[in-house]
C-alpha cells in the first residue's frame, strides 16, 4: 500500500514545473509527495510551498523544501493532497488526519488541486469513511444537535463521537478546535450536506471537499489512473 501511495505521489510530481507555488497536503500519501519533491529541489528545482499542517511543515523543512504562507503570496499553482474517499464526481472526504481546515483553505487558494491516493480510496458513494466535522468546543451540545438536524434534513444519520488523540485526551486541531466524526455510511447528496453543515455557527469546517479537486491520481495493482473532473455543460 505504501508503494502505491508513493507511485501516485511520483505521478503528481510530473505536473510540477520550475517556479511554481505549491500547496503541500497532509497525511501519509502527501508525505511521500513532500519527500519526492525534496529530492527534486535538491537537484535544482525552484519551487516554494505552503504546508497544510504543522506535521507537513516539519516534513518539508526536513526535506529542504522552501516554505511561505498565504499571507506572503496571493495564489498557489497546484495543491497536491491525499483524501480519505473520492467519488466519481471528485467530491472528497478529507480530515482523517485532522488538518481539514487548513487543507481546504490551501486548496481553495489554488488554481488546481491534484488528489493522490491508492485506488482503495475510490468509492461509488461517499460516507463509509467517517465524516470529520471541525467544531468550536464552546456550546458543543448545541452544535451537535444542529448537526443532527442538518443530517436529518439531508437524508443521512449516524453515530457521532468527539475524536480522541492517541493519549486518550480530546484531539485538538492545529487551529485549537475539536473534531466530531460522524459514521454516516452513505451520503446521498454531498453538496447539499456540505452547504447545511457550513451554515451551522459552531461548525468551523467539515471534511466534504466539493468542487475543489481538479484531478485524482489513483495507484493500483494495474498501474496509475488519472481522472479529470468533468466541467459542467456550458463551461
């Protein structure tokens, strides 16, 4: 599996050109991309990156990838990131690693988002992977009730649990927030659910990435597949 992730990362690296400004994703697959990018930088490639988490920042610094912030540059050419699930419309569930807020900010600031994954992340319908919802700790009970209402209105339901860290304490994101993971099973209308969750005051962000991925690079036993997002008719 690790080899497949590295193959997907290597294929995405082929899209990187000298002088590009890159968003650097978070997670095990994105870590491969950062390591391979570091090798190219050591060989003379001139790029600069914006990391989506403190973990990615540390990886990039270790690999010698120059870094900046979205306060210092106005856009990114490409963001390369992983995903927990990818559907045929290239809607994603992300946030298994807890960096969904920064990942979405960086993806939205990019001309293109390339998703890299092993082909086990490709699903006909999103939802088997728990949906992360990043929340403000204050008023959590009220926020959870509002989330449950949004789920019901969007035709989904499932158990919710506040994410715990490995030490047993509540997991805290880089932004100081908590994550509620929802076991929904099947999300029939990802765009509708994304809109409903975004309207809840206590919700900082959610793991539904709608219309952000421009392409997906999937590595499997039969090689690499590249899927491009279809543009709506009339574009």
